[in-house]
């Protein structure tokens, strides 16, 4: 019995071990080979390409195809990244083995021959696989472009479809005739849903739904009190800080929006859980959810941002009446947009006619347009209204009220024109975009303000976070400021990028499309002839101007925010800013040209073809440009240096692409080509430091005691605060003549830019010392003149000029 039990245990252990081994072997199954991965990618791309050839492909299908391309492209790029070093290693080994010897050479070792054959086969296989992977990458890129173009085409056709005008009787005649049947369809839909609910719902389920509705209604007022609690804590007359304002605004927006959203989620969960929604009502339920989200988010953001009833907590500098009117406008437009979405879903559910669908959308769009127009007429974005009792504080920065008013009036004109000309779909889409972009802009503004103010406050040395970072990481105060500025800049870039992507999403422009455009600027491939269309040119111009704008913004941020907090001197700061401007310009040009189909490879060919013309025709410009780069990076001359170039001297104010601007002491600007500064002789007083030497010559009579003069000069120099004691001032006895002696005072000063003023101060003191001991400046030697001697000199000069050359030379000797 014991033996049989032991055998049973051993057999069970063997089964367990075999099972673990089998599972381990399955878990460690080798990954697919690169060729198999390429075959899979090829099949997927061919299927996508075949799907794109079908007619009437919906936007949802195109979106699914677009999502299927991304993992394929990622896997293809991974194959290229994986095989490239292996191919390079095989090529290096082939180069080391050398070519196959000819018949005349000595026979090589069979091992070397076999190794060469193996390496050649390996390299050829890897190279062929790499070429195939790169071709498939090009195919995936082309398919991405095709899908994006088709989506934008569908969007354009749907939005820019022209129908009847709102004033056209042909639109309203079928609407009136179909109105009774549409009303009956709505009644039948409501009766059908009510009958289904009455048949399915249990009494306790009905009690739960009613209790939930009562709970939501009762929770509304406490939620509003929670939203007002932050502002109720601060009641002093000074007003809250900007950080407290934006924090309270975000909290109020969150509390205002979360109550209806949570209520909607709970009600939806109950309806789905109790199976109270039939198939016909699911589309309307989805539209209702989107409508509630639109209204809740827009109203919450507007309430937190505008703070209609609390002036001190308001973020924008507008009056109370203006804030209330804008807040009411947001509520009205958001409600109209939400109602438009719900009515469109209702029209699809009851299958109304096309005129009814156009009329309902047009009426709601016209109502939103009228609300915007009415608010603009009554809105005051300028100074405070007469009803405002307290004057409003002036805010720093640019006033955006007038540009915003102009923009909204332009939008009103476009909306009215679209409604009157029959572009109802475009007008409705534009109203939706106004609501979406306004919400995104408000949220972006509040998040940017929270980022700037929060990091600026949190990174102060006396703040808890700042103290923790300085004590834990050992950072200095300037380093703490620098980290805060860098972190703020990085967060700003991320937030602005997300906001742009969210605003462009309804236009069928996605992050993948933008990433493909950026990649094509540097890593793109061009196959076939370049196709240039007006739309491509317009997009290229927008990309170029956008790149330039981003470059200028980054340069401005470096100049104002980042670089002043570093220990870099002014010249190096200017070099960094200018070099970044050159780099940003090149990136902007690359982005614009890539949109036109000109990749880096094509630009290299064009540059090679133009090199001869550049060498001869643009030699001077290229010379000055390269010299400017040398000045920026060698930094022999920096912005702010005091330089002497030829007969001109002054301060370097700007180093441009072609020339350098020097501001003289007379406030004139001298433009010097950069090549002259690189190849010529330039004196830079401030190259290493500000220490300099001044020399003041003196001429005194021969009878004056030079020791006494030296004491006066040395004493005046030592008494001056700006003259260095090391090296000490000294007096040099320069020369002695028949009637005068020449001495020179030499001393070093701590700031050479003050040399003229220090020289003047010394001369005043020295003159005072000379007068105290009775020493004056010696008079110049007398000049004796005589008319008779002048006539004699002229007669002798005339006679000498008439003499032959040999006699003239002897007379001179």
C-alpha cells in the first residue's frame, strides 16, 4: 500500500513537472521572424488598400482603417531599427574579410572563403529585408495620407453641402405638410417607450428611480455651496491672489459640471441595468448624454471663469454686467447646441424628411446666432459700466477685447450669410465649433494660469515645496527658479499641444496626421513627381508661419523668462537666442517644403545644383552669414561689448545674419559686415573683464621738481575710489627737453567704461594740486614772424626750384 501510494505521488509530481515545462515552453515561444512580420504587415496594408478602393466608405470605417495602420507602421519601424545594426555589422565583417582573391593570387583558407560566403548571404538577406521594410513604411505613410484625405473630403462634402435658404418657401412648404405625421411619429415613439417601461419595470425599480431623482435634486444646492466655499473663505478688501482665483475657478467649474454628469451616469446605469431602453432609443440616449456633457462643461467653465456674482474672484478684467451677459450667452448657446444634437438624433429615429431636418437645424442655428448678436450689442468689454461702483484695476498685458469683438462680428456675418445662402450644415458646424473652442480656450487659460502661478509660488525658497527641494536636493535659489521656469515651459507646451489637437479633432485632423507631417519633414520619402496644389501651398504657408511663430515665442520665453535667471552673460544669451532663431527658421522651412513633397533628399540635390551659383553670385552674403555664425559661437565679440573698429567705437547692440550693429557714443548706429569683424582688426575693451588702464600725459616746466609732481599725481590717483590699488598707480618720466619735461600718469580702473569720467575727476584734482603749489601749465614757445624774412624765404624757394636737379641736390646738401 505504501509502495503504491509512493508511485502515485511520483506520477503526480512527474505530471506537474511536465505541465510546468510545457507551459514554460509555450510562454517562451520564439517571436515571429522579421520576414514573417513583414508578410503580416504586407497583408494588412493590402487589405486596407483594397478597402479604400471601395465606394461610399463611411467616416467611422475610415477611422478604423486609420487606427489599423498605426500599429503596422510602428512594427515596420521596429523591424528597421532591429535589422539596421545587424546589416551594418555584416557589412563591416565583409569589409574586414576583403574581396574574393582572383586566380593569380595565392589561395586563401577554406574557412575564410566559407565565412565570406556566409557573410555575403547574411548581408544580402538583411539588405533585402530592410529594403522591403522601408518600401512597406512608404506604403503605410501613403495609406495614412489617403485615409486623411478621404476623411477630410467626406467632412468637406457634408459640411459644405448647400441646401435651401431659411427664407426659401420651398423649404417650409414640405415642412408644414409633414408636421402632423412627424408629431404622430413622436407620440408613437413616446407611447412605445412608456408601454415597454410599464411592462418591464417593477415597483421597487420605480421607487429606486424616483428616489434617485429626488436625491439628485436635493444634492444640487449643497453642491453649489461647496463650490462657493472657496470664495467665501476670503473676504478681505485686498482681494485674493491670482493663484487663489484660478484655483477657485477650477473648483467651481468642477463642482458645477460634476453634479449633472454624475446624475446622468447614475440614471443611465439604472436604465441600462433595468433594461428600460429599447433599440430605437439608444441613439437618442447617446445624443442626450452628449448634450448634457456640452451644457455641464461649458456652464461650469463659464461660471468659474467669469464669476458673475463675485468681482474679486473674476479672472478676466470685465465689468459685472459684461460677466453676467457673457455667462447667460454661454448657457444659451450651449443649450442650443445640445438641443441641436438631440433633435438631430430624434429626426434620425423617427425618419423625418430632409426639409424638416434642414429646417430644425437652421432654426436652432439662427437662434444661437441671434443670441450672440444680441449679446454683442449689449456687451461692454471696455471700461466698467455705470452700474459698477468700484473702479476696476488695470491689468498688465495686451487688451484682447477689441480683437475678440471683431472676431465675433466676423463670425456673425459668416453665420448670417451661410443661413441665407443655404449652407445650413456649415452654419451649424460653426456654432458647434464656437462652443467647443470657447470651452477649450477657457480651460487652457485657467490651466496655464494655474501652472505659472502655482510653480512660481511653490518654488519660492520660503514655501514648503521650495524648502523641501533646497534641503533635499541642495539647490540654490537661482537653480530653483530655473527649474521652475523650465517645468512651467514644458507644461505650457504640453497643454497648448493638447488644446490644439482637441480643437482640430472635429476638422478630421488628428495627432497621427500632424506627427506624420513632422516626420516627413526630416525622414520622409518622395516617390514619383512632386504634386503641388493650391491647398498644399496654403497648408505649407500655414506650417511655415506657425513654425516661425513658435520659434519667436520660444525666443521670447528664453529672453524674458529663462535666460535672465541663469548666470550666462548677455553675449552668450544673445548667441543662444539667435542660434535658436536660425534653427527654428530651418525647421519651419523644412515643414513647409515637406508639405509640398520636397524632402531633405530633394533639398540636398537642389542645394548641390545651386552651389556654383551661391559660390559666385552670393559669395559676399554667404561669407557674412558664416562670419556671423563664427561670431556667435566663438564669442570674440558679444552683445554689449565696447569695441573699436577703424575710426568708430561703441557698444555692440545686435549680431544679425549679415551684419553687426554698433551704437556709438554719439547715439549713431554703425552697420559693420560680419566678415570685416572676423577678418579685420577689432579692439574689444570688454573681452575678458572690465578692468582697464588709463594714461594721462603732463608737460611741465624744466624748473619744476618732478618728485613733487609725482606725489601730486599718485595722491590724486590713490584718493579716487574707482582706481585699483593693485596694480598701484605709477608715474613715468617720459622725456625731457630744453624747456619742458613730459610725465605720464598710468593707473588701472575697475570699470573701463568709466574711464572718461575718472580721467575728468583726476584732472580736476591734479589741477587743484598744481594750483596749490603754484605750478601752471607752461606756455608754448614764442613764434617770431617777420614780413621781410617771409619774402626772403619765398625768393630763395623760387630760385632753388629753377636750378637743375643736380645743383638743387648740392644746394640742399
